[in-house]
């Protein structure tokens, strides 16, 4: 596990198995963006915080989505579905990393997340 953990990066895109799902949750094996900060990743946590990606965005939630162009092994234009961010076990991730977001893209996801939790 240590070998795999050293390859984890904040803003890294990995494949993840999101099943089983409940109600309106997003499921199946899909790319996700790792949002956990590098400082926490250094201690090799069992739980990480992710944002699922999809090739579709719906207009009623577009203000929460971040459009990501294809790169590396992320072959399609994707959307970070911020309303589906959640904590998951590291065991759900598939290695290796398939892409890396820019600092600007990562910041946009965090800003959209703040729209959901702003007090």
C-alpha cells in the first residue's frame, strides 16, 4: 500500500469504484479528483476526499460544475460534479493516476464547494 500511496497527489485524477450507491448518488467506476491536501496524504490516510467526474453536466447544477478538458488518460471533456463530493476509503481507488488538474482548476472546484457549504 505504501508504494501506491506515494503516488497520490492533490488534484490527481484516478479511477474509482463508487458502487454501491444509494438514492441519487453517482456510481460505477469513473474518474475522480483527489481533493485531500498533500499534508494529510503524507500520513497515508485510510479515508480521502474526492470529487467525481462525469462527461455530462446538467444546466440546473451548472453553477456547481467545473469543466475539464481532456488530457493524458482523461480522454473526454469532463465535469467535476461538486455536489457529489464525498469521503471514501483509499481502497476504492485504482492506480496509477490518469491525469493531473492545474492549480486553477483545483481552486475552481474548491470555490464551487464553498457555494454549497457557505454559511
